[in-house]
């Protein structure tokens, strides 16, 4: 066409815009100016609206589901790190008793890093707990009850008793509440601990075992630790596991996300005979599994957006078929094939952009209010999605992240734009003479 511009009038002012944009917006149902085509235009607008709604629902579902998965991951990670240290420094193959005598020196060397905020000694070993006919494998952590508060939240997670009830030489033990229930042991009762190593005597090999008295129970909210973790005094643990235990120093840092980098920066400050590990390395299998689940969930839910994009493609094909007469008239007035293609590119792009924006806004609104919406739905239907006695979580966690939202939005826009290419090409290939002859 000669000028390639349309005219938009508003309150007596005239704005010139590309006519492809004006017609594309009109076909998408986003412009009400100019004459309408009645029922046919209404049907095309309805199809465009359903395509837009499909994209919005798919984007919103992706944002909400990934936010809830992020929330679960963050919640479980925080519960794990309330018991586990950010960084562990240990001496492989050393005598735990001797290492405990030197732990303050190791802690002093580690504290040269300003990012280290707490330090406490530990002894770690595997053992079996026996009471009556019940036998359970446990992870035993020998700790200093006084300094333990610098590196973990165990002291604040006590259900009965307190960590300071662990006295050197008294052979007391603190169990996870689930483990105590499984062994059916109560405060003041005893359990038998069997170490992996054995004593050598003239009579031969005898299992190394010791009776421990339950002085307290804790609940971290993480079932694995509540059902398999036991705390004892570090001195008692060193005596019990002198041949099979690891000993060293547990550290807490100011930013747990930087723990791997901080651990590497501590290596030059420490003796050569020590090893160092951080929480992400020690639990890398679990975190790798969670990341894999999140990626697969993204791919699965992205199919919802893909289906909406196919719906957009089909609606544009219908629009091209419905608007053949309009296309022929525009071509007769001098519109080029490229300009015709741009009309439908604009139509599809506007549907994709508006649908994506609506989905992002709706998804963010739901993700930030999951803790309000889920209880309301539970009250409405009279059911509980997350029973506390099973999941130890009273509310559905949600953690919307800008990186995920950006990725979802870009993915939706790319799919929508790709869906416009074929219908636009088809529209540009229409011959006005053939169309008008059969119209």
C-alpha cells in the first residue's frame, strides 16, 4: 500500500501507526475501532480469547508448580541444615580422642576466614541401637553440648530434655523422636549401642557395646534424621568409636550458599592431613535428584504451554481462512505479501504476549498466596492435603524465583511466536484473483 499507515483517532487527536498493527490487533480482539464483521469477527475473537486463556493457564500452572517445588526444596534444605553443619573438617584415620584435644586449634585456624561464624567439635560413626527385640541402624554424632549451638539448631529442636543433659562419662543419649518411638524407649530408660569394631581379648573377638541412657529427644521435621540420628557427648563417642569414628570440627558460615567456595578457601589455612567437605557435597545425591525432578516437571508442564501454542496455530489458520476476502482486498490495494504476513504475525504475537503476561501476573499472585489459598480450599472441601503427622509441614511452601519466572515467560513467548510463522506464510501466499473468483 502507498503509505502503509493506518489512522487512530482518540479525543480529536490523530496518531499514525502501521496498518498491519491496527488490523492484527483488531483480528486478535484487542482493538474495537472501526466497523466490525459481526458474527464472523466475534467467532474469530472468541477463538483468539481461548488461545490467550490457554497460554495464560499454562504459564500460571508452570509458575505455581515450580514455586511450590522450590519451596519444598528450601524447606527440606533448611530442616536438614538445622541439624547438619555447613562445613566439616575431619582427620581421616585419626584417633578421635586425640583429635578432640586439638579441635580448638583447628577451629582457630578456620576462624581466620571472616565468613566462619561458629565452630564445634564432633565425632561421627555408624552404630546399631538395640532395645529388646528392636534393632535399628543409626548415625551417631558425638558433640560438645555447650558449643553445639554455634553450628546447629539441635538445642532449640528438643522435644524432651535438653542437649546440656549430655554429660561426659555419663553415657547419655539424645534420639530423634521418631527413632525413640520406633524403639519404644522413654526418658530415663536405656538402649544398647553396638559399634562396628570389636574388642580383642584372650577369648577372641567380642562385640564392642555400651549401654546408654536416654536423656532427651528432638524433632527436626526431617524424617530421615528424626528416625536415624542420635547425639551423644563427644568424649563418650570417642571412647566408643576409637577405631571406627571420624572426628574433627563442624563449622557454620554466614552464607550457606557460598559454603563450597568458603570450604575451598579454607584449604590453605588448614594442616595438610585434614579433609574438608560442605553440605552440598555431602548431600549431592539428594540435591541432584531434586534438580532432576524439577527439570522434568518443567518439561512436562511446558507441554501445557505447547498445547496452547498449537491451539494458537490452529486459531490463526482459521483466521487466515476466514479472512481470505480481506486479504484479497488488501492485496488488490497494493499490500505486499510481507505486509499480509505481518498482520497475522502481529495477531499471534499479541495473543502470545497478552496471554503470557496474564499468566505471569496470575501465577505470581497465586504463588505468593499459596499459604492462604490452600487452607481456604482445605476448609471448603473438608480435606487436608498435607497431614502434619505424615509430612511434618503445616503449610504448603512456595518460593517464587525470578529466574524461573523469566524462563517460563521467554519459553511461552518463543512458542507463541513460532506458532504464528506457518499461518502468516500461508496468508502471504494467497492469490487475490483466485480468492475473489471463488468468493
